[in-house]
C-alpha cells in the first residue's frame, strides 16, 4: 500500500516522515511481522523490537519516541478504528464475499475448513489478510459485518431429506442430490449442515467435512457407575457444551428425545440441578446435557477408566 494512501485511510498524524514510499504488509504482533511492513502497537518495547525486525511504518496512539529517521511514525486516535479501516479496504480490494450465518452454522465452519470471523478485528485480522481474492468468509454478527463491508449475503435455508439413523449422534441426509452418510454429529445440526453444504455445492466448491474439528460440543458414553464406555456398550451419554447459546440450542433440539434431560450447576432452569459432578451418578437419564468445564468433568470420569470422547 502506498504510504500516502495509508496515512489518509487511517487518518493519521505524521510524527516522522520516513524514506520509503509503500509497505508490503501489516502486523499486529511481532510474530506476524515481516520486513517492510506496517506495525500497529502502543507498546514501546514492541515497537523497538519491530524496528529491529525491519518494520517500515509504526502506527500508534502514543507520541512514540522517534529512534529511526528512515521509518514513518504515524499517530492515530484509536488503533482499533485504524485497523478496522485497513481491513475494510483490504476486504474490498480482494473482493471478499461475506456471508451472514447463524451461530450454529458458524460452529460448523471449522469442520468445513471455511474462513470465518470471531467478531473481533484483532482476532480476525490474519483471516482477512491471508484470505484469497474472491473467497467466502462466514460471520454471525450483522453489525460487525456492516463495519467491514458495504454488502453481504445471507446464508439461505436449504432443502434436505433426513435418512433414518440408529443413533441420535449420527446423521445421514440427502442435499442437492448428494448423499451424506453417517456424519458424526447429532441430528439437530442437520439443517445447519445442509445450509452450508448447499451453498458450497451451488458455488461449485468441494464439500469436505471433518467432524473431528467440531469443538463446541463433546459426547461421552458412560455406564451406570458413571465410568466412561466405548460407543455401543452403554445406553447412557453425556452431551457437553460450553456456553448458554449452545446449551439452549441442544436443549430445544433434544426435548422430544426419550430419556433426554438437561442439568446445570445450581440452577432452576433445567431438569436437574447439581452442586458437584458426582451428583449426576444418581440421576435417571439416557442422554444428559451439561454446560460444564471439560477438565473438571474428565477428572471425575477418568478416576477409574480412561476413554476418549466419541468425537
């Protein structure tokens, strides 16, 4: 990017006019930094290290001590806003296609190996910088998207047909004329899967799905003694999620499943309330949904036997 364009885009005040005319990249951390890049930071030590590594431009909110007359020192009112303006410019320049999706569809993106946004410009910085021209990026935050782009597409509801399964934890379906067999996730995610798969097929993109990359839920099979078991050797299972939105989604989706219960620590908004994990041993359920710290749960489950989760 041309330096004059960078100054105008970030609305910066030039504290020192360097000798270069353009930068080749941008970095928010030292590990991302490469020679001839523009570096964003308010930390004086980081800035000095960035200069040693070959940064051509320093962008900061502070009156940085000028130690290299050949480097541009730019002062901005707010780094976050300056970064946002850069990302919006890069997004437009690359012709990126942003797709507004649901929270659950965003949860599936890692398994599809799709680019997706966290809703935080510092976390999303490298995703946009490394994205290929004309690529698709998914996001579940409409207001955030409007800061990054002038327009976006909404992921549409797809038509699909469920194929009967023997387990609620595996899903088979027909979508866009393709048969997806024994997908390693519960049936309640079928619509979300179909929505993304349909979009990929319509875009003539390959549909590759790796369930092992799903990290928003875990399933453990247990026996009556609350010991871990292999899949198929027990009729009890714990479904573990890690936030309230996912808890409510699974709770609603499984409510018609026989033997399904929900449990929360010291709460009235569930079927079972418990104070410690061991209390679950004495509850009557076939499938029990928890919002629980995984390490704490595993510590209890592996006291007598160690077994990895199904997924």
